[in-house]
C-alpha cells in the first residue's frame, strides 16, 4: 500500500523529539526548560516545519506542560499531534475536484519543472476516471517536445485522450482546443499540464496568466481548479516557489509530491501555513496510483508515529 511508504525514514520524528528534546526523564515533571525547548525547536526546524509553526507548536506545548496538563510523553505526543492536525486542516474536502455545470471542468496543474506536474496530472486523470468522469488530458507544456511526449505516453497507458499542440506553440491555444475537443467528444473534465520553466520567470508567469485568461473566456469559471504542485523534499524552497505561483494564478490547492522518500514531512505544514492554501493531495511514489487525498489527522498521526515509515 502506498500508505506504508509515506514518510519512510530511519528515525521517526517523535523518536528524534524524544531522543533530543526529552532526554531528561524529569523534563515533563519539572516543566520544559529553555534547553528542552530549543532542542525541540531544532528538531522541528530540521524537519522543515518552518519558523512560525515551530515557534507556535513549542510555545503551546511549553504552556500546557507548565499548567500541568501534559504529564507523560504520551500526553505530549498526543497534544502535538492534535495541534499539528489542526494547523494542517484546510476546511475543504481535499479529494473533491470541482465539477462545472455545464462542463467541461478545467483543472490546471502548475509548478516548477521536476516537481511532478506531469506525473500528478496522469495520477489525477486516473483517479477522476475511476470516479466515473470522462477525462481529457491537455499537453500545454509546449516548451519542451519531451514534455508533450511524456504526457502522451501516460495518456496511451491510461487510455485517456490527449490534446497536444506543436512544440514551441502557444499553450493557451492548446487549452482552447482542448475545451472545444471536450465539447465535441462529450468529455467532462480536462486536466491541463503546463510548463515549469521558460526563458525567464516573468515569462512563465505571463504565459500561465494567459492560459488562465483564455480558458476563462472559452469556458465560464475556468480553470475551476488550479493545483500547485510542490516537491515535499526541498523544504523552504517549495514555500518560495509556491508564493511566486500563487501571485500569478490563484491556486485552489496544493499537491505535495515525493513524500515517499522524505525524512522531513514538516514541509507540508510549512506550505499549509505560509501559502494559506489547502493541501489537496500527496504524491507518494512514481506509479499512477501513488496519489492520496490529504487527510490532516492521518498525516499528523503518521508524522508522529512511534515507529518510522
Ligand atoms: N518518488 C516520487 N517521485 C515522483 C513523485 N511525483 C513525481 N515523481 C518523479 O519526479 C520526476 C519529475 O516528475 P514530472 O512529472 O516529470 O515533473 P514535472 O517536470 O513537474 O512535470 C519524475 O521522475 C517522476 O517520476 C512522487 O510522488 N514520488
Ligand atoms: Mg512536466
């Protein structure tokens, strides 16, 4: 099961907190001292939680210890898990992709090269196909010929139609054509793969803005979802990337990829907080079924499990 591979690592986060921050068995009885707190902060920062989450979590725990609410390690672990789940919660149903009436629904995938956009587009296509939707893939990463071919190969494997333009062509016109094609073929959901690199960053953002504009003119409300795909292994860089895209295209949620091999799943919490967008899916492998709707409680429990992986 993909689940088991999530957050595969040598030592669990909770293991590290215990080993580094709770060395003294009396720590919880006497209250956490400055050194305990500093150590806990260090573990959380190293796990990519980000400064704001780290400070908030450790201060809240310190406060509860001081007021005598947390007396055992299990109390502390449960308190941390509850607070983590609360801050990961996105107030939407992560797995429920919008549905336009009348269709087609347009789902735009955006993000930097190599984060997993194309793979995630294929995984999502498969998932929506299983939900009974009639899916069309659109290869709007026209920057590299290889990118078009990569999506076409996935489309072939999944037996899903794919609209592509010419390498170097206008991605907005690919989207326009895909909306027409969906109409004439009776397909209800279009998943649009886009470029993650152009000659300049501003060039890329302008191109994406144009895709959004053209899609919205051809189909009211489109794109109905814009999913920001971010690599969960690059820590604070993912936050910086996410902010750039969020300024240009108003994402409706985040997909965090590559969490199968990472020892540092705290990035998910940093992204949730610093981009103020719901986490929608996690990528947990390279296979087409390695996509999970995000469950904040399960993820928090997993992050703080006694045993790794
Ligand atoms: N381990 C792992 N690899 C992934 C995941 N998602 C994508 N990849 C791999 O990351 C690489 C880049 O993916 P790709 O979809 O081409 O990224 P794009 O440039 O954003 O379109 C490929 O080798 C993918 O197989 C994931 O969730 N876990
Ligand atoms: Mg790609």
